[in-house]
C-alpha cells in the first residue's frame, strides 16, 4: 500500500514528475531528487499518540491488525499509542 503523493500545486506536480522520470533513468542524482521532493511535496502530517489510537479505534481494529496494515511490528503501534516512540517516515 503506497500513499498517494500530495503536491503543493499542479505546476509542482508536473515538475516533480519530470524530475522523477529523470531520476529513474539515471540522469538525476538522489540528492537533487530529494530537493525536488522537499520543494514540491506537501509535508507529512505527524500524528500524536492520541490521534493514532483514535484512528485505530475508529477503524475498529486491534493493534495487531493495525500493525499488519502498516507493515510494522505490533510493539511499534503499542509504543506509538503510549507516546514512547515516534512514528518513522517509512510507516
């Protein structure tokens, strides 16, 4: 499950797509692509421990099932909900 990219504008979406194509064929390096990501993509919203738990409960799933959906260990979900660990970008 991949998250759809959210762009700051239609123009930035077109620029980012072109940059992505150049990166995929090896005409752009990773560092330059990251700069395009930062300038074109909207920032990722961080969730608080309470928001993570509310989302899981709203979907009526256990921590184990929620972890399976996110492809992370169940212990990570438990720690996120207790505020003992912050969510990484991969999840």
